[in-house]
């Protein structure tokens, strides 16, 4: 099956620092999504990307859909304590009519005040 | 609030038992997806329903089954429960490519 490699697995950063995380895939996706999950809660959609090369921002978050369609990255600028959580990337197979998503294993972000 | 609701929030049961988890999608969404998330694991896709019909299957055990009803709510049935079935179970709904997740049901099997 498809594999999504998300890195890093975890990060400890100082408040105010910028953060970057990425996902790579063994196959092509036609949609990339980024989610944030707080402990015990459901994932919340942050950004959706639909075109190769697309760069999309949502406040302090910026994500890009890689030109090869096999990767995506998420940047968080000027991190704050509430950015703490697990960030998941997810890709949708171009050939799947079901809109089924494949998820990465997540990047756990800790922000030190 | 994503608009997706799940009940119950928590469920504690014993091995060998059977439970039913319930999900109501966002208004207008025809697709419902079920995911399992074990401790320190990512989200594992179980099954998808679209407008009452099964659309895709992932890593769903034969002991598990699901259905989607005419009012579009969905139920995930887990039977002959084992300790390893303890996990968070999420449903998500979508109209297109974006999936919106419910708050989850935490299942504990003792």
C-alpha cells in the first residue's frame, strides 16, 4: 500500500521560533491535507492543497504541495504555546474514487515558553 | 466544532463483548469514514460509506463491521473484543476531498 513518511517525529522548540515539517510519499497524490490533533481530540483540518506547486497560508501556517506530487511541507511561523499538538499530513490517491486518505504518523510539537 | 458528532465519548467494556459506535456526519455530507488510532499510532483507515453504500475498505478486521443508514448516520460494530482493540475511534465526513473529524470515541477493553 501507499506509505507516507512524515518527519520529524517530534520537535522541541522555543516560543517564537519557526517550525518546518514535511511529508514524502512513495506514490503520487492529487490532494494534500494537514491536520492538527490535540490530546484526546479529533484532528482538525488546517490547510488543504489541490494543485502541484500550490502554496497556501492560514494565518501563521504555510503549506506547499510539492511539484512532484509526492511531497508536502508545513511551516509554522513565530510559534506560540497553543501550537503544541500532533500534526498529521494526509494524501489522497489520484486514482481512488473514494477520497480515501493516507495519513503520516505525525509530528509531535512541543513549544517551550 | 467540525459538525461531526460521535457517541459515546468513552466506552469501557470487557474482552469478548460487542459494542456499537455511532457517528452523525456534517449536514449535507454523504461520505462517512471510520478510523482507528491506537496509542502513539497514526490514523488507520477502516472503512468508508457513501450514501448508504460501502465505498472502500482499509485495514478493518472481520470482527468489525459498519453500516450507513438512510439518514446518513453511521454505526461501527466491534465484536469479540480483544485487549488490542482499545483505541480511539474516529469518524470523519466529507463532501469532496477534505475530511472533517468528529471528537472520537475512546474504547477501553479490560
